[in-house]
C-alpha cells in the first residue's frame, strides 16, 4: 500500500495518537481513600437510626453481643454489652431465608420445604485488641461461600472456578481460607462447638461466607455460616478438625456469653416450630403410605 494513500495515512496518525493513550490507560489507578467519619451525635446512635425510628423501615434481624469499647464507638445500646464475650469485639447472629427450595426429605423427591432458613454470624475483630492471622496473599475483601450462585451447581472438578482452592479436608473444591498459620502457611478453619466440655471440645466446621479486613477503620469483619440449632458456646481457628483438646493448636478462641445464647434460641423459635410441623406432617404421610401399600419383602433366593 502507498504510504501517501489517505486511508493509510489516517491509520498511521490514529495509531500514533492511540498508542500513548493506551499506555496511559494501563497505568494502575491509586487506591481509593477511606471515607472520613464525622463526630458522633445523638442522630448517629443506634437508638435514633434503628430502634426508635418512625415510619416504614427494615427491621434489624440480628441478635447482638459486644464489649463496652465497641458499644461506645458504634453508639450501640448498653443492654447488649457483655464482659463474658472473649476473643472478639462484637457478634451479630441472624436467621435468613434459604435461597432455594429443598426437596427429597425422607427419601421422597416431592417432599419439599419452602420456608427453610439458614443462619449466619458476623464477627468483628479490633485489629489491636483481637488480631487475626490473615493471609496477605488473599484479597482484602471477598465472598468465599455463596450457595445462591449458579456456579455452586454447575461447577465441578472438570470445570472449577478460577479461585485458589483449599488444601483442607482432603482437597475438597471449596474456596481457600483467608487465614493461615504465620509460621507454616497452613490454612486455618473456623469451628463452632462446646469448648468448655471436660472431655471433648469438638464441634462442626463453619464455612466463611465473606470477609473484609477493614470495613471500619482498624476493625475486621468475618461472616461465617452457622447451624440454626443449639447455639455454640465458642468458636475457634485451627489447622485441622478438632475433636479433643490435645489434637491441634488453636490460633484464635472466641467464647460467647450464656445470655446471648438464650436470646439466639428465642430468635429461632418460630423457624424451629415450622420445621417440626413439616417433619411431623411428612412422617405421617410416609406412615400412611406404608400402611396402605406395604412394600413386598424380597426373596433372598435367586429366581431361576
């Protein structure tokens, strides 16, 4: 092509102009500055914003407990302050509707629940009073475990989501924990259970739903999925599933006050009553079906 061709010339000029612009566009932007907080006033207190608010508004579903320092900073009611809360600055328990209908109860594909709930708990850690063993290789903010995503259904070992995967539990394809042993780099998991038992402090694994290393200045937030049954009296970070006190090192221990656990039980009463009614109804259906058309016994002698 002739360099004096007007089309070629325009392309050359456009390229000369765009190349510096592209180079400039590739320069990473500086991180956004933190928002600055205003001095606290009566209007910024929890009582003014939530408890005594007039008009239609979202009801706060959380069951709180926190220390006195957290209450002062966030202007929370004194009634939920507890000196028995240890290892964490604040805890907020909530019961939320399960995102999906669950079917197959009692082996019946048509036995479905539409009012099932799941429970989550937010834990707030002051970075000075209650530091955590964060893994600096992980993103500072992330949602690790969200069953409401379609990827929970379509993903497999053949088609994995592009995220670092855990080495815990024999390589189960779940997102990697943002906590590690600072000396060995070994992943750490949250467990909840009964720490104060003389013989067994064992509990169940609590999956991390999301985390934010600093949603408020100097404060970290970890959200875990917890059971909607009997509230645990403690939770802890360890490198393996803990069943007995001597089995694994604990990197963080959080203990919950008894009075808070009582309030959590009260918050779960309605969903427990619905669950009991569902299981009673489905059990009666199953017994009726068996009595009307009993399953014939199978002969153990092969048919010739």
